């Protein structure tokens, strides 16, 4: 009986110890407004762009440093960070950010925050960013395309976004099926970041918007059943 009580006590102690240990480590996916508020409150901001160097060179959040688990200088880059202070991470989506966040927690960092939607949410939400590009498409040109065509399907993404690549063949099928009836516009972060910022409606890549006579019929955050949704609106299943 005493052995059983002792075993239960040890089990309870280990469980509480585990819970306490996890409570010391904090990682969370955070929506744009909360993420922005948190970083604005930091005196010594630690923000990491977990994308590749080519992506970072084109656009990034000002003040960010660029590295991920595959970076040659990874250990050195991590060593200069303060483990007791919050770390903020973003990428194109959540994959690279998530891997980096998990590793930082293992290394003893107390708070790690991942931006939900990544750079798409930041720029798409109209937050300040660095870019060395002049947008290929402007907002006045965008609005003119919408006004001049009865049906317009807009695909907003990035050439570095894996999901965005799966949209391309669907767009080609739609282009073949509907011809001139459906105007298809493809906007990439690497070519027209300012348009994405000015629209202030992009939360993730890809974002797909169908217009009819200048008005939004649907806006899809992610791919979903794009082909079917377009067919329903154009009534040519």
C-alpha cells in the first residue's frame, strides 16, 4: 500500500514538473495586430525573417535579421540573441517559422512568437516594410483592370510559396475554358509588393479574389475549390 502511494506521489510530482517546465517555454502563432503591438512594445527587438536570403533581399520587415535552420551561420546568429527576451519570427507561411521556433525553445528561449500568415499578412496588412523593388503594377492600373472587365480573377502570391505554385495549372485551365470572358491577373510579392500593401486585404498566400462588374464576389484565403467556385459564378459548369 505504501509503495503504491509512493509511486502515485512520484508520478504526480513528475507530471507537475513537466507542466511547470512547459509553462516556462512559450510559443504561439499570433495574428497581425497582436504581433505588431508586441514588437512595438519591445525596447530591444529580436525579430527573425526565416526565409531564404534571396527572399529577404527583396523585401522584409525593417529591423529583422535573416536566418533559419539551414543557414551556415545559424548557431552564431542564435548565440547573439537574448534567451530571456521575446523572439518574433515570420516567413512565407508557417513551416520554416515553426521549425525555427521549436529549435529556439529547445535552446532555452522563453518566448517565441510566430506571425500568422507570415510576410503576406504583414505587407498585406499595410504595415511598414523594406523593399528594393518598384512595383510592376500600380493601384490605379489595378483598379482600371477591374473596371474595364466584367469578370476578373486576381491571384496574389509569391514565387517562393509552395501552395501558390499549385494555383498556376488551375488558372491555365480557367483561361482556356473562359477565354476573354474571364480576365486573370497574377500579382507576385517579388514584382508588385506595394500593390499588395495598398489593397490591405491580403492575409495569406495565395489570396484569390473574383470580381464581377467591379465588385468582389468572393475572396479566398488559400486555394480551396477555386475551379468550382469560379464555375458557379460564371454559370458554365
